[in-house]
């Protein structure tokens, strides 16, 4: 009786994510074409874009840790957290990331770093007090899944051209296109294209972020084998997120993609604007995974 | 993990690497003769416990089976749970070969039951001439060994000695090349 070797996949999720990535890519091609058509040198565009992208990839994690008031901790300072992360790393077959703790009552956790080797996982003191060990394990496994999926890298690259478009839009509004006559029309078109790219990519990026969140939830459930523990952690965090005021949330908004929970849980303007899927959806997916796990015997 | 898997955010647990546990049997000769590291007569395998009905049944059956088969060799088995919810199967036997065989049998049972991807590691504790503990840890996912030597002081490791052990045993054991994966196991119940 060889039992099924794989916990069922979610092909629908994969398909939606692939489609989003494709649309985003197509959109950026439009932007590049518009840039070139507006007479900006191709080499110049490539150089500036590449430089900015590298700078963002190599500096953003340190900036983010600093913005969160987080500090890397040694195994002596946080033995339980280190031991927990180490065991999850063996299970997930990851090298050990740096472990950091942020001194804030807000229960949250996040992952940083462009590759598994340079990754940092961070938990707040709030989340460590709030959750039971099994729940915290689920949350840390969620963050390690982000590391394993290279979500920081994927989202930085995916959102990069959206950032470029946003700069062009801002630049256009400030300088009103300059004083050349010929250039003016070209610049106006570029401005409009950039505006459209920016607006559309915003929604696509939010959708992509939500899919990556589902993936990380799923990954956490597979790594720990206890999807229900993550569900209960999410519910606990959601419960306190509403009550505790948003005190120390000065971090840039793109960072919010890697929180276990978004810092702002607003009465939503439509789920389109949200980087994280709604709680009920996440819990529903996790409980599906739990039934798949429990049902391994009957499937065989 | 491939590039597409990264893009699609796929996730499967890595299966155990081909079993190289038995490399320890031959390596023990060198450990004992050249490095005067002696077995403490114990060894353990650690795996993740799942809260599913068939896992509980499998664990129970496995324990009975192992107890029955290892009794002939004079090995005793006990199960311990640590504070992180992992299950340790601790084998006690003065004969080192029997310890390795016993651990391999447990690993085989778990794999047969379809839970091979839940096994973390096998742990072999040794004692040097000064009665200090030296551990060799076998990572099932990687199919490689690495040394773990606790130093005096809270959660301190004797990295110098670990690296020396690596150099001394490189020819005999498959050793984990990435130092970031030399995960310690503090408070191992062996």
C-alpha cells in the first residue's frame, strides 16, 4: 500500500499566478516600447533600470530591518526561536537564515532577502508572546516558504517597472513636459502610457502578492504538517490586529507584502486593493490542506 | 528547486537523499582508533510528528515492530518527545553496528509508511578521552553527516574542533559541504 507521495497541489492557484505574471510582463513590454518611442536611448534605459534594480535588491533588506526597529539575535539571546527555525530549515531543506527580533507589541513576522542564503526572518516580541509554540512554528514556516519561493526577489522585480512608471508620472507632473515643441507630444504620450502602466500594474501586483501569500500558507502547512496551527495563529493575530493601534508602522508599503498579516486591515475598498487575501479565504485553503493531510490513508 | 517552481511558488517536501547512514559503521573504526571517540552506547533518530490518525497508528506499529526486531540484537528502544513537538526514538546498545542497523530500520519503516519526508536527522553521540560529548548528525534530506560539538557556556559550539573533525573524517564520511547547514540540536535526549 504505497500512500500518495504528494500532498495535493493547487493547480488553480498556479494558473492564476502564471496569468498574472504574464499580464504584468506584457504591460512592461508596452512601457519599454513607449520609452524607446519617446526617444530615450535604449542603452541609457537599460543602464539606469539595471542599476536601480540592483541597488534595490542589495540594500532593501537592511533598510527594512532598520525601519522595523528589528535587530539580529544570536542563538544565546533567543534559543527557542533559533532552534525552531533550525528544525524547520532541516525539514524545508534550506540553509539557515539570519534570525531577527523586533521590539514591538504588534504581533507580526516577516522575511527579507533576495536569496535563501542572504535571507533574514524576523518576528516581533508581540507575536512570540501571543502565539503558542505550534502556532509560532506555523508562522515561521510561512516566512521560510516566502524565503524558499524567493518572494522578495520575485516581487521586487515584478514591481520594478511599476516604480519606474510611477517616477515618470511624478516627473511629468512636476515639470509639465519642458519647453520643446516636438518633444512635448512624445512626452505626453509617454506620460499617459506610464500612468496606465502604473495603474494597471498596481492591481496586478496586488493580485500577485495575494497568490504568493496563498502559496506561502500552503508551503507552511506542508513543512510543519500542521495547517490548522497556522489557521489558529492567523485568527489570533487578526483578533489583536484590530484592537492594537498601528503604532510603529513606518515601513514602506511594498514591505507589507512579506508580513504574515498586512499592517492595515481596513474595511476593504474591494479586495482588489489588498496585498493579502482575506482571512476566511486563507483559513478555508488551510483547512482543505488539513483534510488532504488527514485523508492520506483513505486516498491510498 | 527550478526556476519555474520559484515563479509558480510550488512546494513539495524534499524526499530523503539516498541512504548513506551505513557510512557511519565503517567510519566508527577510525573514530575509535585514531580519534579515540567512543560510542556512548546510544543513538537516536528524530522526526516530525503529524496529528493524523494513520500517522499515530504507524508510529505505534513501528515502535512495536522495532522493539521486537531489535530485541534479538539486545537493543532497547524508547520514544521521547521534545519541547518542539518532535519525536525521538532513542536506541541503547553497547554494540555500535547494532545502533546503526536499528536506526536504519526505523527510517525504513517511516519511509515505507510514506512519511520518509518527515525524518530530520539521526544523531550519534560520542565521548572523547576527557568525557566530553561530540555528536555526529546525519541529515536525511541531504544524505550527509556533520559534527556538532557543544562547548562550555550557554549554547556555544566548539567550531574549531568541528572543523578539525571535518578535516579528519572527510575521506570516510559524506560531509555536508555547506556550513550554514550544520544545524545544532541542543538538548538532544541522547
